[in-house]
């Protein structure tokens, strides 16, 4: 299982990998790298995907520097975080807490 402490440690040590694809998506969504980092440093893991390839990944709910909620999906090995995507959670897919997916028991 991925722990938020590991993610924060790696993030604080600048062991974050940003692909061209994720940077393009962030730009399209008006999300800055500093906001993704802040979400990791302030957030909680709300879903785990241990079977993801090539590394286990997770979904984090955190906040941007302006206080807005942000979801971050990242993969991790013992040395690096791989940012997969980040997006603004919406109430079409999540409950009011932005942690619980709608339609799940």
C-alpha cells in the first residue's frame, strides 16, 4: 500500500516525474505544478490501485494553493512519484465530500 507519508517525502525531495502529456493536460485545465505538489502535501489518499502497471498508483484529494479541491492520480515506486493526471473533482462523479464516488456501496 502507498502511504501519504511516502508521497510527501518524495515530493519534498523533488523526486517527481512530469511527463509531457500530463503537463499538457495541466495547462489545458489551468492547473499549475505547484498546485499539484500542494495537493500531495496537504491531501489524503482516497483510492488505491495496487495492480496498476508499471507501478501501483493512487488517487489523492488535496487542495491547491488557493484552497480549491484537486484530485491527483500518481504512480509511485520507492524512489519517485509519477504524476499521471490532476483534475478538479466534480459532483457528477463524487459525493459532496469529493472522496466517495457516486454509485458505490
